[in-house]
């Protein structure tokens, strides 16, 4: 028994001695530690640092960033060591080659140090240097479209060329956008993956992802494209967003032409105006660059380009351009601005033109006075302006609230506010002021009329010819739609003899005829001429092409009425009985029919004082059209002045036209480009020639955004423009005014 116990003890002792002998061969770990960054940026918590034994093709140690607080943000790789032969697989020895990776991307190549040694190595892919190519992917974006699929491209590029082919795997990953293998409800893009190849000595390639079109109004959405497994390169940016831009319900972005008056010397800075149809909840970004036309870069203007932003909540932006004096006598020169790469808006016009007028030109008009809502609180959304026949008083209709009429005094081109009348003012409680579109006055100045389209009514006022004060005389209201032809009444015209009032009922496609009481100014209904109807009481035929009439005028001889009809893009002609005021239909001339052009969206009509010509403005065609007028009042199309004419500037969406008393000038306002164009008129032939332009934001004009109407004094000295967007009135003097001053009447 004792012998057996000794043997057991001996065996245990031998075993312990053998273990002690083997333990002497095991070695302490080699430790590699330091900072770990990605091209200078801190790594996210959980990013993996690993060391790979190249000779054994095995990862020897890993560390997840941020998992050990005692390391103070450093990484530490504890590499197991072994000096036994044969060595244990996965253990290192001093001098072994190894590679260090961050999230699978090579960042350093090292030699394993001595047993128990701790060495510091700060790692970052930027430290590789040399010929190592760095690969990354750039963000991309595409409009989704309304149906089918669109292509969204993204660029994968290298920091430098490589002597070897570079490849990298890529795959899409959902973010706010949802991907699937086919487009259907709630699917935003087609999931995809692949391997991108960049051949030796090349810098980039691209990948493509299909995005699904729809008509849902939603925000922009995005997915990620993730890179992995690079060959002959290291990944810098392993992912980027592909953004699907929603194009349903986006605000529309427009850029507008402008007029530049070349400086006499030096330079001036003037901006192209860009405007959204409404504000957006996110930034709208785009690229813009100046483009050369007949104006020379460096001689006439200084180039400008870059990326621009209309910030969330904003609606407008101006891109400045510096224009230079050149000292030359020359005609109109042009340059432009090109818009590309618009994000978060729908681009309506991708370019605009600057028309540069020579500094030696002869000015036709010059701003004298401006007054806006900051000075007159009731001056909101002015729709029409009317100057009294004695040139002492000005009346303005306002669309704001329930509608109103404002009175101003006019003296030497300066306006002074008098008062506002509406149905809250004593004496006007029974008035119908809703949406007054136009106002008209009898030639003797005793009566004034207002077309209240919102009330389907016409108000009649008696007027004090000394003070200009108004008194409500009565109202004429449409009771049964169409009976009097004044449903949504837009336009008014008084006959030269002051006996009759003519009203354009836009929604009833008709012209209402009224007689004027010579004592009270009240109206009596006479008849209505209606689109599609044949008035049995006159010799005229069926009224044609008079859809949505908006403006009308009576010839100076009192024999004819001419009507501009918006929807039918036409001008209708009526014979007028000077005794009864009754009308009989003669003809309609429609844009696109029988050689007539450029009166699309006819918005205004003017008859020359000599009665030889009629001018119609085409709002949709940005045009002024001349018709020759026969002795019987009939019209013949002659010519059209449009923006396609090289010597024609401005006039986007013209909506009002007047002539001066001398009949040698025609003035037209353009709503979209906030302009007033002056044409000189050949009094013998009636031909028009561009003479001058005034534009909001140019040459001292600051309050003419969105002009809606204009009028001229009886002596032709002053033109007043109503600006519906700026809630303002702008007064211009004219060559007639200059002549008065030159004759010693200043």
C-alpha cells in the first residue's frame, strides 16, 4: 500500500515537472497599440481593428474601438506568441510580416516585435502613402419621374491612378428609400450589387441604380451604396447616398430676362432674378454660369459661375453680374445665364438673357415717383389705375379683402393719398367692391364706373370734378346669369360721346351694353351680345371666337367696339349704333386662323387715335400685334412684334396697353418680367419700333414688380403703372414732359 502511494505521488510530481518545462517555452504577447483614425476622422464605436499574419493567412488579434475604457480611446492588439517547434497555428514570432486593417481595409504593414514588447503605431489609411490608390464613392441623385424607371448614376473614383487594375464590390442598402427586385407600390428603387472595375491608369468608373417613378407628393428619399473587398486599393469612403428627388408638387424655379443700361464709365452690378413659385421646406440648390452672346466676356461683362442656394423658406435669389462700360456706340448686345443641376425644384426656364442697352441711347421714360403699401396701407393688390381727364386725380382699384377704390392727387408727377372707399365707409355700404378688375370714366369726368367681377356687378359713381370725390350713384348687378352679360365682369369702356358703357363679362362670354343717365350717371341695360348667339334684333351674325373676353375699347369715331378674348386668343369686332349704343357682330380674328398669329391669350386692345390701326397684346405669345383697320371697321392682320425679334426687349406676359395722345408712342407692361416697354409709332403707317424699357430693379425703379395696369395723362406728360406684386404705383415722365420743360413751363 505504501509503495503504491509513493508511485502515485511520483507520477504527479513528474507531471508537474513536465508542465513546468513546457510553460517555459510559452512567451508573453506582443502588443501593438495607438490611435486609429480614418483619414483624420475618429472611428465610430465598434469599428474593428485587426492584425493579420501574412505567412499563416490568419487573423491573430482583433479589437473593437471603445470597448475598453481604460485604453482612453486607443486601440490595443494582443498578438499571441510562440517559440515552440512546431509552433501553434495562429501564434506569431518576432519578425513575422503582418498587416493591420480597419474594418477590413488595409491601413499598415508591420513586422511582429519581440516577446512581451509593447509598441505604439498610430494607424490611418492616409499613412500608407506611396503608390497606394484610395477608392471612394460619391453621392448621386436623380429625379424619380412619374412612371417606369430612371437611372441614378454614382461615381467610384481613385485618389490617383494605379499600375494595376482596381476592383471593389458594391451593394445597395435601404435608408429612407425602400428597395426591392421590382417596382411596385411603396418601392422606391431596384436593389442591386456588383463589382466595379477601374482599369490600370484610369481614375474612375460609375455604377447605375434604377429608381421607380410615381406621382405621389413626398419628400426626397435616399438609399446607400456600400463598398467592400477592395483589390489593389484601400477604401476611404465606403458608402454614399443615392438621393431620389421627388418631382411631384415641387415648386417651380424660373429665371428672368433683364435689361441692363450700360454705364457711362466704370462698371455696374446687376443681378439675374430667380424665383420659386412658392417657398420650399428644404434648400433649393442649382448651378449657374454666365454665357457669352453678342456681348463679350471681359469687355462688356465679367463672368460669374458657381453653386447657388435659395434657402428653405425663401422664394427669390439674385445672381449678380458686373457689366462694363466700353465707350463704343453700338446696338443692343446680349449675354446670358445658364441654370443646371437643380435640386428640390422643377426648372421651368433654364436660361435667361441680359439685354445691354448702349449708354448713348435716348431715354423715353424716367421714373419720377413711387408709392407703395408702406406709405398707403390700403394699397394692396392694385388691379387698375385711372387718371382723371383734368390730370389732377388718380383712382386705383384694390383686390385686397372685399375690394376698394383709392383716390390720389397728382401734381408735377408726385402722388399724394386722399382716401379709400369701400362698403365699410359711410355712404358706400350698398356698394359692390369685390374684385374690381377695371375702372372707367366718362370723357367729361363727371361719372366713374367700376367692374366688380367678384360681385358680377358694375358700380356707378358721381364725381366732383373739382375735388375728385366720389359719391355712389347706384349698382348694376347680374341677377340671372348671362342676362346682362356681366358675369365676372372684367373690362369696361365708355363711348367717346359719353352716352354708353360697354362691359366684358368674362365668365358669360358676353358684352353688356348700358346707357348712361346724363344727370345721375346711373346705368340702364340695353342689350347683351353673347358668344355662340345670333341677336335677331340686329344684322350681325352668330358671335364667334369670344371666349372669356377681358378687355374692350371703342374706336375714336364711335363706330366700332373691339374686344380682346383671352381663352379664344382672338379679337372680336362689333358695329356700334351711335344713337342706341347697340352692337352687331361683324367678325372675329383668332390666333392661328387665316394667317393671324401671336395674339395667344389676348389681354388688351388699343385703337390708334387716327383710327387706322388696332393693336392687340398676346399675353401667351409675349407679343404686340398690329392690325390695319378698314373704313368699315374690319381688321386685317399686319405684323407681330415678339421676343423673337432681335431688336425687341422685354414684355413677358403683357397684360395692358395704352397709347399717348399724340399717337406716336405705345406703352405696354409685361407682368412676368416686371417691365414697361415704350414703342415709337409711325403716325403714317402705324408701324411700331422698340424705343425704351423700364424694369423693376433697374435704373432706379424699385417698386414695379408684377405690373397690372397703366394710364397716361391727357397731355402725355406722365405715365402711371400699378404694380400688383409690389403693391405700388410708379410714375414716369415722358419725352412730352421734357418738351414742356424745354418750352419754359418748368
